[in-house]
C-alpha cells in the first residue's frame, strides 16, 4: 500500500512539530524557565510568540510543552493499544462464555466517565507513589509521579474501543482456512494468536493509534488545564492554556497567551485526525 500525497504532507507537518519539540528548546536563545523583566511582551522580533507573566519566552515554552503533551499521548496510546489488542484477541478467539464475560466488563467500563476515573486515580495515588519512590533508586522519578500516573491512567481508559474493534476482526479471521489449518496441525493458541491472527489486524490497529493519540493529548490538556495534570516545573500545552486563561481580564488581555497554545494544540489534533482519515481510506481501498 502506498500512502497518498495528503498523508505524506500531514506526516511532514507532524515531523516538523516533533523536531521542534525535540530540538527547539535546545537551540532557542531563551531558557525554558528563564525569567526576564520583559513581562507580558506582545509578539515582536525578539520574542516571536511574546512572553508570559514572568517574562519567559512563550515559543520556547510551547516547544518544551510539546515534548510533554506528545510524550503523554504516545505512552498513553501505546498502553491502550497493548491492552486493547491483547484483550480483543483473547475475547474474539476464545469466544463463548469467556467472550461474553469479557465484553460485559467492557460494557460496564464504558458506562463509567473516563476522565473521572483518571482524576480518582491521580487523587488516590499521587502522594502514595511519591512516598513509595522516595528513598529508592527511583527517587529522581518521585517529582514526576503525577506524570507517571497520567501515562497509566490515560492508557487504562482508552483501550475499550480498540478491544471491541479487534474482537470483531478476530471473530471473522479465526474462521479462515489458514487459521483452521494451524489448529489442525496442533499449533498452540498463543502461536495462532500472535503469528497468524495479529498480523491481520495490524492495519486497523495502526489506524486506531492515530485516533487514540489526539484523544489522549486532548484529555491530558484538559486535566492540566484544570490543574490536575502536569505540574510545575514541567509544562504542557494544557498548563500553558491555563496560564493564559488566568490572565483574562476586561481591562487588558494578553491574547497571545491564549491564541498560540490553542492554535498549536488544535493544529496537532487536526493533523492526527486527518492522518487517521487517510489511513482509514487507504485500508478500505486495499480491502476492495
């Protein structure tokens, strides 16, 4: 399968965003936390995106925030992918009562508000995880306990749809001749699942990943906007939006603190969703 030109353009734009996130803060003349007396300066030749309340360069902080937002998205989506694929494979292949029970569990979890579950997880385990990590070789990670919980929490609530999709695919694939032949020659269930069936569902899994990524990034931004996600000194697009929103007032509003983070966030989500649409069309065309 060859990617269409629009997909390559989208990938190129996403690649530029990733490169800016990786190298931007390094080559920027301003430090991420560098404070100056040039507070709330509008965009100009020195600070292209202006500065915040503390005189920090907004463009540098946006590129640094991209690291956190994209990292949370990648890790969270990867966790959801692993759980969803494994769950869907087992449910679809075993079928019967096992499948029925596993799908009822999915139905129950679907009925629960996902964001609330993540908030509860963070509230219950944030302090406990910090205490647990302190005094161990993993103590340097104690200050990032909230970030670790975001990885796990967002990954644990995003796998349900993928599990259903994979299960539906497996129900059809397991009746195909090559799977039946594998059973007849005595291949074990794990071998059939991961060598015969899994490669058949990988295209749809890849497409789902492009849809899970923006969902996780958006949820992280929402939590961080509420003050329940990434904590200082780290910054993400959500925390930068929250900083800008806190400056809104009827007298003088530093518009750049809201507009630029919002445009970057929406642009990234739009590109990822457009890429997912392109991959879905490509997959549908190949099936024909």
